[in-house]
């Protein structure tokens, strides 16, 4: 399971979808499928609309979250189009029914598509308000029996503080779930983290913009980020 933020798709344009960023991520994913890796992707929608930001400007929380879910569908359809343009089979499944555009998410359908060599892009969050796309990605990862939760960020792992703001921030190579919680490292929201912890789903946080990082982690087994597992020696 690969989780990408909506902001990552914005690239240099900061808002909306940057074609160069979109094609770069699609290329990275194609490199996995070329090696026969079954791949699922969840995208955020923050490059288009973020529910909590909407609340701050007067939008009802439920409506704001629903608008954010629709934003993830737009991003997911863009990624599907980019992948298909590269000759990769891709399908969008959505937690929110949008029958004329994409199929409804179901575990059975996702597993069928993966077995047929499709990249499965799961949009629409969980289909419910008050849940982030991190939580949706963790849930979907468990549903499709993913081996690992890969969270692509702008930095090469988990740090003691924001390395973009604190030059003294220390990077961790490995962490346990309990260590990450105790240190309040904000790996992802608490619901998503709890799902991974309770089901012992390993988390790898890495810099998705580092060329070859995704391939090295998944195909070569190289650690290009921070690994979060039940035990430090896992």
C-alpha cells in the first residue's frame, strides 16, 4: 500500500495537479508493476480541498470532509489516466459511490483486480466523515492484506522534529509503534496508527521525491526511510 498526500501531486504549482509530479509518481509505480508487484495506492486530496481548512472558513465539518473525499477521487482519476497512458492497467475503486466514474470499493473486487495485474487506486477515503486518508489507507491496506504500508513524504523518514524547520532534528532508522507514540512523532493520525499497530502492519516512511527510493525499498529490499514495527529488531 502506497499512501501519497494530495499536496505531493501539486508539485511546484502548490495547488491542483502538477503534470510533472503526476507523471513522476506514475513512473515510479510502473517500475513496481514491471516487476510483478501487486500495488494499491491511496491519495489524499489536500491539493484541491482539505476538510479541516474548510471548517476554518465556515464550512460544516461533514460537508467539508465529503468535499475532501471528492477531491481524492479527482486525484485518483488523474493517476489512473497517467498510468494508463504508460500502458499500466489501473482501476479506481471508491469508498463513495460514483457509478458513472468509478466502481464502489469492495475487498473482493480489489483483490480480483490485483490478481489480474491492475494497480488499484482506492479513492473516497473510508466513505465516512471524520476519518483522514491516512486512516483510509491503513484500513484498505489491511483489507487487501498488504505486506507493508508505505507513506511517501517530502523527507527521508521520521525525525524528532520537523527537519524543514529544525536543523537539529534527528532522523530515526527504526522505531517501534510504542516508541513513535511515546515520542509523539506524528507518523500519521492516531486512528491510522492504531490500525497498523493492532494488526502489526509495518510502516515505512520515506521521501517519495527521491529518485528510485520506492523501487529500492519494494524491489531491492533496501531501507530508504524509517521502519516502524512491533519490535526494534523486527
